[in-house]
C-alpha cells in the first residue's frame, strides 16, 4: 500500500487497513513501510565544486607596516581558477569604500552569482545594498579565523 501511495504516511495507511478489518498497531505499519528514496542533500564541498565559476570570496585583512601603523587590505578571490581578482588597501575601511571596491572588482556583467565573506562590521548596509543591486547572492559566514573581526589583531614582530 505504501508503494502504491508514496504520499501516504503511517497514520493514513493504518487507518485504511483498519477499515479493511486488519487489527495492527500504527508502529507496525511504520516498521514495514517502503521508504521512498530521497536524494541526498548537497554538501558544502559539492556546492563549491558545482558552482565554482560563480563564486567569489572577499576578506578584509589587517596589514601592519614597518612604522607600526595598520593598513587594511581588501582581497577578492575567484574560486573557479583560485586566483586573485582584486586587491585594494586603505587606512580606514568604510562601507562606502568597500561598496566602491566591489563595483570596481566586478565591472559590467562580470559579477559572480555568490559572494562568500565573513561577518565583519565594516560591511555595512551600503555595501550589502550594492551587492544586492549587482545581483550577487551574499553569503556572510561566521567570521572564524578572520583577523579583521578581531578587536586586537596581532602586533608586528616583538611588539607586546
């Protein structure tokens, strides 16, 4: 009965069997039901492999200078060929500056379908609106391992 009616669950089949005069528990019906084969969910690794041409990753990294100042490097990487697509440096990153950089990194119709990034506070509403207007699906992560989300980034050589 479960093969003939794949959308019926154990309660429905149990009820139909009772109407036909069979006395058995719903748990027994559930135990002997033929399970429908569901396609496996796509893993993150599979998604990245299948969609590599349309994925770019961005990050904002802290770069200490020889004079112990901090610069911020905005990096855009393409997943398809694993290459650097854009690089820019500033002393003070703002959402407006980041929005301008993402526009320059992907001129005309060269924007990727997906953008992977961390949850850094520098990516403000202006940046998110610009990314949406370019037709990019923004996928902010958890920010693990990013220096830019660390309030005290590592100091250069021997400074403590």
